[in-house]
C-alpha cells in the first residue's frame, strides 16, 4: 500500500531533476574560462626554489648494497 506512494514520489523527483534548468550566469562562466586576470600566479611569489640534491643521490648506495636481495632471502614460504 505504501509502495505506490513512494514510487510516485521518486518518479516525481526524478522528473524534476531531469528537466530542471537552473539560471546560467554566462558572465561568471566567461570569467572562469578566460583564466586569471592580472593576479600573481602563486600565492607566495618569493617561494624559494627546491635545493638540488642530485650530488647526494648515490652517496651511500655502495655502503648498504641492494635491499631487494635481502628481503627475498629473509622471506619464508610455507
């Protein structure tokens, strides 16, 4: 008995959502699509550049060896 009323309400809501046409603000859409206007590209223009760590990249690689080989040997199956 209650299912018919519930289905009718759901159908009504679905129809309202399907045919709903909100008012479109075309000037706001144009501003959004045109991109930023004369504003700085970053919030922090004096942000320092990231330091170059390439000199330290393989400094300790030979000292510790390959970690993947140790992980395979320490695993036990079964």
